[in-house]
């Protein structure tokens, strides 16, 4: 990736410059967490599809 300076807004939010990745656990750990979070409806667990279907079908009862 080409050298991209951090914008003023990103610096104000203490964000990393684009392209940098220094998260704890590395990229694989972050990707694993992201994949797992897509399966859960929230921090307490539960099936995200089941919750979504509940709202989609709410008017059909």
C-alpha cells in the first residue's frame, strides 16, 4: 500500500494510519473475532439469524 499520511481527524481520534495493523493478537486473531461476532446477535450470545428472523416475521403473526 502506498504511503498514506494520517489525516487530522484520524490523529485526533488516535487512529492508526491507513495500512498499519498493530492490534493485539495480530491480524488472524482480529479476523477470527470478526467472524465469530457475525454469528452472535450480541455480547450475550444467541443466534443472529434467529433474532433477525424474529423481527422480519413480526408483522406476519
